[in-house]
């Protein structure tokens, strides 16, 4: 059995598995965390992965790895070891910086501050043992037709 990403670290995050109408084929929808072909190309079919919108899922995996391996030089590992109070404080600081940037700064500054906030939120979720997919589920459930 071959495990995708064992060597490269580039994994496929399964989003959905569908059965066809004849119930004799599966469609597996997945988000790659990097190139999936052994040649280093995005895919084995000469296609381009446009999944850059879902880098948050890849970042979640990186944060989880930092929590597990705790490299000394990692800011993420240090923040996680500092505990929930410190992580929560950083989320609050970053949220304030997003508001200030939205009101008084350039769009570029707002983008950067928002990225900082999202990163720190992912660290907070990791510290609490909550996955990004659980947050996606909450959001999706809020938008189900009644």
C-alpha cells in the first residue's frame, strides 16, 4: 500500500467521496497541500491545481505538525507551548489590528493584518482541539435551506 505524501509531505485532504448512479465507481474530491505528481507537477494529468483558496487547510496541517514536533525555532510551537491565555491574547491583538487597518490603513496592510488574524485563529483552534472542517460545518449548517 502506498501512502500519498509520505516522502514529499504533499497530501490530499479528502473533502467528499461520491458514489456514481450505477454504484460501481467512486469520485473522491480532495484538496492537495502541494504538488501531487512524483515529477513535482501539480497533477499527473498536466493540469494546474487552483486550490490556493484553501491554503488555510494546508496551514492547519503545518500548525498541527508544529504542535506535534515542537521545533525550538518555530514561533508556532512557542506560541502553542505558551498556552491558551497567550494565544487568545494574540488573537485579540490581531483582531484589533485588523479593525485599525480597515479604518486607517491601505488595503495591503488590511490583507496582511487579516492573514495574521487567521493564522492566530488557526493556532487557537489547534490549541483547543477544534478543526477547521468543524468550523466549515458550522458555517455550512447556518446556510442550509429551511
